[in-house]
């Protein structure tokens, strides 16, 4: 399985059998993304919430590829009302897809669509595929139930924000890694805009000081999991 980081909170997962999943595809309007919406062709689009920097270019991509959207109920209804295929879920629920299993978790944030529709509750997501568990926290502040998530799931890769202002900053993100205890932490949601500037290497050093592994992915980098 491969993981590619487009920047901000957008990642692509390619399973061993060739299924392509994209999380929060904010690409064309993203000043840090080396990849544009015309360059991707996902089978699935997973949305953590409805903000424009996460819903991003989803509909533009879907016009070309007809992917299945996976998101919380109200956001899935919004997607479907715009003419796209959606699988409705909600926080705490899990479902087996042909790429593997997906479960939504809580996240502390907001969720309003760019045209001011209610997008349901914001969420994190745990994706289980090819014997790996990937926890994308979504946009969130620190919360103590992350410890429970880590106790109930053996997380191989934790993708979490460090940019502060709208989400956790570095100090809270380090505590989140302590709570979840993933095999590897990967920082996201930083340096897209001046207000969320952060040094991922500072985060890496502080995680390493706890004796835990951290991988800082370059924008556009793809790694084998």
C-alpha cells in the first residue's frame, strides 16, 4: 500500500490491489500542492468535513471519475444533492468496503459547506486496508478520547494537524501522539497559509524525544507503507 501527501490535509492511499482513495482533496486552490485536480482519478473520496479547504475540488474530480464519496450523513446528503454518489455514515460507525474497513471518529472542529449549508459533524477517520490502520484525525483540537482510540485500535500511521489557530498546534499534537501511540506519526495541516505556519521538524524532534517515530512527508511525496 502507498501513501501520498498532497499537502494541507489531503492524502492519497493506493491499496495493493489498485484501489485509490483520496482524503480531503484541496488541490487547485492550495498554494502548496504540487498536484492538481486533473492529475488524480480516485475510486473513493473521503471527506472529514465540509470546509472549502477539505471539500476542495471533490466535485470537479467527481465530474471526471465518478468516485464514491464516503462521509458523515449530512455531508453525504449534500454530496448526493449535487448529483454525486455517496455512502452515508456517522461517527462511531464502521463499514466494510472493497478496499477495506473504514470508521469515523469524533473531531472537535466545525463543518459548514462553502455555500453555507450544514455539513454535519466534523470527523476523523480510521482506514484499515492491507493489514495497516491509518488514522487521519481530520481538523481537530486535542481531546482525551484519543487515548481510547489508541487503546482500541493499533494505529500504524497517525496523520494529524500541527498548524495551530484552527486545529492543534505542535504541543497539543505531541500530546495526541502520546495518547494514540501510533507506530508512526505524520504531521499535516501546516504552512498552507501564513496563519498556520509551523515547523514540522520541531514536531518530529519532540515526538522523537518521546521515543516515538515521526515521518515528515514532503509535499507530493509518496511512500510505501
